[in-house]
């Protein structure tokens, strides 16, 4: 199922090393370093299928929709964000 995910890697080199695992139909938009105090590198990815497990640890869930959104995907991201938020609350209980 297609999905829009936001990811933050420890640095740009980490993303570049993993980017070869993206499906040829996936589309990544490097957002870049978001803070002068950090080397963390943000990337938004529009996935044709489920995300590869090697990317899972880097998924972040900023409140919708952050600094970038793929045209037409803001509503779906918000739905996914709510689902993740509710899952996290249930796991905490």
C-alpha cells in the first residue's frame, strides 16, 4: 500500500547508504539538516509499497505536516499520524 513517511537519519551519509534499498518507484525528497546544532538529516519519502525494514528505525512523526508534504498526501499523512499516536498511547498503557 502506498505511504508517505518522514524520516530523520543521524546524518546524510546514513541516508545515502540506505537509499539504494528504495524501490525504483519510491520518491525521496531530501529536506536536509533542520538544525544548526545537529547533523540529523531529514527526508520525506513517498513509497509505492510498505517501507523497507532498514528504514523503520528512522521514521519520525512530526505533527502534520511539517515543512514539506507531497501534493495530495497531507490528509493521508494526518490519518496515519493519528493512528500512530493512538497506537503509541495504547502501548504506553
